[in-house]
């Protein structure tokens, strides 16, 4: 019932972009269902580690931190043909740093149970990636 309410809230029946939005939300919910937060120190015995695409499992339980989640989301979106997502490095309300994915104004964040918009969160965007691997990161003013 809750999923149906969220679906109806965010999807406009007259919007031609609903097919991609449906794919984005499905990727998010599928990963959330199998993602378990675990620090890089526990996973990799390092303070920080960004997984390569090969290190991100295609199925089963996925252990990782915020950048693990964001990189996995981006990998799975690209697999679905959605190539216009970006990584966003931000500072959260507690002062800590965090990585999320942005797609057409939707933020895909392991800290939330559903995709949110920027108006719904108290994050300061610091840098945002380009759409393609190797693109320069831009400072957000």
C-alpha cells in the first residue's frame, strides 16, 4: 500500500518520462532491498574505497557505504540505458560527507527509503560529477 501511494505521488500519468522514472525507481528499490551498510574499514580494511564496476555484485546481498551504494545505482542505471545520472558529493545535516546519485532532480540516497528531491533534504552540495566516466567534477556554488 505504501509503495502504491509513493508511486502515485511521484508519477504523472501524462508524463512521457514515466518509463525512465519507473526504471530509476525500480533500480533504487531493488538495491535498497539487498543493501546492508558497512564501512570501508570493515569491507576493505581501508578508510576509503570506491568500488570498481567489477566489485559491485549483480545480485545477492551487497555490503558497502554511501559511495558503494551510489556507484552501484549508477552502474545499474546505465545497464537500463539511463545515462544521465550524476554523482553528488555533499555535506549532510550532521556535518559529515556523503555521496548520492542525482537523476533529473531525484536524489537516490542510501539514507532514505525512497527517492527524494533536494527540497526534502538538508544537504549542502559540494561537487557534482559529469554524466560520463572521466568527466570533470564541478564545484557547486
